[in-house]
């Protein structure tokens, strides 16, 4: 059991990169118009190539193009509590330690284009539909430290063994040796993930009030997960002196010394001195076990470094409909599940070889990372000629992907609302909000990969520079809930509190030719 726990040290490094967006999460901020007001599911505009493709057919004839650039910054914060954390020699903040990852996407581009003629609208879109940057945890994660800290749980057994050996004649030199409770280590994790999305489709105006859409989405995914846990150190006591020593080398030396003592004890056990033979026979099982344990610890505390690249692609259809009813516009879109299989190209350290938990990241293996199906419905009401209000609902069929099960989460739901106002014929302002509910259960939450419910707010403006050129600028902020969970049983209880921060700024230009 202990060996399995130590193996998770390597496994955690490899999978920690999935903390980035993608898979479960879908980037819906594919146009600056969304940042200004997320409730765009029934709006008529060039951004509808993503949000309301059927509605794009109601734009005027000609070529429409939207170019968008966003800058995003996110943090992921985990407060992990574990009793043995108090023994960290370099972090003396107590039994609860803070682990923070920073994710930056300096430039996130997207493009939407449509050519309308008569009743037809031919459309193309490009965006980063998942991920879009890298996330770095400079100090690793709590699950890394928890396993390293677990090494010190052997301290009392090893200390008792030293004391027992020192009572045997000829082994008095073991007196005063002990394993202390302190530990230290160096760790790092980085995940980088990009899902590039390309859509191609066509909308058709069945009547002047009704249009329909059909298209295809191609996803190309590329990821890199890199991390290490190295320089694990433990405390060795020799009388009144204390020293932090390299764990792997120290345990290897201890194992070699103990095996030598096993040979000496076996000789004593077969000797003529009955009292000494009895003492040796009594000590032998414990010393053999200690030799095996320290050999295992020497192997388990070696430096681990993992580096895995993943690439893959998938295709799925998209359908949509838009219906005008007086001053109300109604729309719906359904994106089918995209079956994704990412192929690994891995360069792992020798210390990670043969660990079953790392099989998912074995070189050449194909890993399932489906993108979930999504249903979006929306409505827009023109309250006044210059004022429009809108609302929308998104449902992601997460549990139907191969990544997740109903034991881990339920499907994701998003609720959107917003308003848009024309200050003049050339200047427009808008604002809106979004509530995201993931429905995660404890089984689906860990510091390796987590998402929490959130509220998002966006606002911005559009300025018609000329009759055929419009500039959009916006700010988008997400406020995340906290998710608290407790696992394990006393005295080894683990607590985790998860949360995030997110902000996006964007600038885009719409053209009509």
C-alpha cells in the first residue's frame, strides 16, 4: 500500500496538466462581442458564426469578417491540509499549505467569416475552443507533498529498529542513530494545452422569418505535460546532531548496512552462545523487514521527471435554427460530441518505468479526451429600437464523454443574460453575465484537475469607425466559488479547498465588404 502511494508521486506529475481548460471546459469566448455580453445565443451578428450560425443568414449580402484578439490571465489556488505538513523543513506555515498555479494566454486569436448571397450564408470560423495557454505550479501540488511527507511515517519504526540493534553485543554503534520527522523536496508542474477549432457550414433562409444551419467542426488538440519531483531529503539523527540528507542515497546506504547486519545476526543465531543466538533470532525479522523497507524507499524517493506530448483530432457536426417572431428572435444550436483520441509522445525518467499508474502516458498510447456535446438556446427581445435584452442557456453533456462518469459529476449548465444599447448610430454599449454550474462530486475533484462553479460578468462597447468597419473592446471577469472537501480518516485526514480567478480583455474589428 505504501509503495502504491509513493508511485502516485510520478503519476501526479504527469496528469496535473489537465488542470487547464479543455475537454470538460469549452471556450465560449470566441469573439469580443461575447466578452461585452455573454448572452449572444440569439443575437444577429458576424460573431454568430459560433454563437448563432443560423442567424448569420439574416445579415445583409456581402462578405463579413471578424478578427479578434484576447489576453487572458487565470490563477488556480488550492489550500491543502495534511497533519504531516508540519514536518516540512522549508515551509513552516503549519499543516495547511497553499499551492497556486498561474495560467497566462498573452494572445488568443479568433476569426469568423461569412459570405451571404440571397438566401444562403457560407461560413467559416477559427478559434481556440479549449485551453489556450499554460499553467505553472512552481511548487508542485499538495498531492505531491503529501506523498513525500508520508515517507517520514516510517521514522518511528526505523528509530525503534536502531534502538533494538544497539542492544545486541557487537552492534552498540547503532545507538543514537534515528530517523527524524522532517522532510524537504523540490517540485514543479506545468501543463500546456491548445484545442484549435475550425468550423465550416452553411445557413439557409427557409422564409424571411426562419433559417436553418448545418456544419462541421474539426478539433485539433495539442498538449504538453511536464513536471518533476526531485531532491527529496529526510532528517537523520546521530546522537545530538541533526542533518537533512538525500533520501534515496540515504535509504540505499541504510538498506546495504541492514543487509550486512542481517548476515551478522544470522551467524549469531547459529552460534554456540545461546543467549546471543536468542537475541539475534528475535531481531532478525524486524531487521530483514527494515532492509526491505529502506530498499523500497530508496527506489521510491529517486528523482522523477516526466515529459509527455499529446496530439489528436476529431470531427463533429453542428446544427442550428433561428426564428424571428416580431421583435423577438429565438435561436438554438446543437454541437455533437467530438470523439478525440490523443496520441502520446513521452520521454519519462527511468525512475518512472514500470509504474502501472503511468500507463496512460506511455509512449505511443492513444488517450480518450472527448469534447462534450452542447445544446444552446437563446432569446433576444427588442424592447426599444435602440435597446435589446437577451438570455440564453447552455447544457454540456459531460457524462456522455469517455473522460467522466456519473460518479464524478453531472452535466454542466450555464445561464446567461445581458443587454445592448445604442447610444448613437455609431456607438453601442453592452453588458451581461453568466452563471456556470458544473455539478462536480468529490470523486471528480482533486488538485490535479478541478473546476468550480462561477459567476462571470462582461462589459464593453462597439464603435462604427466607418460604415463598413466596427471596433469592439471589452473586459470580462469571472468570480469563482470555493469547493471544500475532506478525505481520509483520522489521523491521516486530508482537506482541500479549491478556487480560481480569471480575467480577460479583448479587442476586435468587424468588416463588411
